[in-house]
C-alpha cells in the first residue's frame, strides 16, 4: 500500500437505489384527448353560465317633444352657398399645405438649421395671410348663404 491516507468515501462505488427506467410514452388519450376534453368542458361551462346570464329586456318609455318642421323649397343652390363651398375648399387646401410646412419646420428644428427655420417661418406667414383672407371671404359667403334660406 501507499503511504498516503486514502479518502474512505472514494474506496466504495455506490450503486443507485433504483435502476434507471426508460420513460413510457404517454398514450394518445393523455396527449390529445385530455387537453381537448378539458377545453370542451370549459367551453360548455362558460356557455351555460353565459346563456343563463342573459338579461330580460326592459322597456323604457321616454317622452320626446316634437318640434314643428318648416319646409321651404329651394329650386337651386344659391350662388352665395356655392361661393362658401369654394372658399371652404380653399381653406382646406391651405390647411393641408400648412401641415407640410410644419413637417419641414420640425425637421429643420431637429437638425438645428437656422436658415431652414427662417425659410419655414416665412412660408408659414404667407400661408397664414392666405388663410385669413379665405376665412374672411368664407364667413361672408356663409352668412349670405344662411340669409338666403
């Protein structure tokens, strides 16, 4: 024997208490039938509880005052109304242009370009003046249209 003391735990090899076993394959019922069955049972319980919770219709009675309707026949659209529609379309066009300019302004501010910011500001001032002109014309045409009814 050698002069070195041996570890008493290394000299014995222990066998496992239970021999290793190969796991069995689950039956098709356990793999597929059980989850599907539980799902269907859950749907059945949910459907039954939901079907029993249907509220009975309730009749609501509310009095509504009837207003007198005045009918006036207009043979054609007055010119002032057509003008108001044209001015409204122009206002929407200017507003669409304004959103494009604002997008350019945001980009210029993000890049910190003073020249681009000044150019956008000038374009906004022109569009604002145009918007003011069209708005005043629209209001005049709108009032004239409403008076012609």
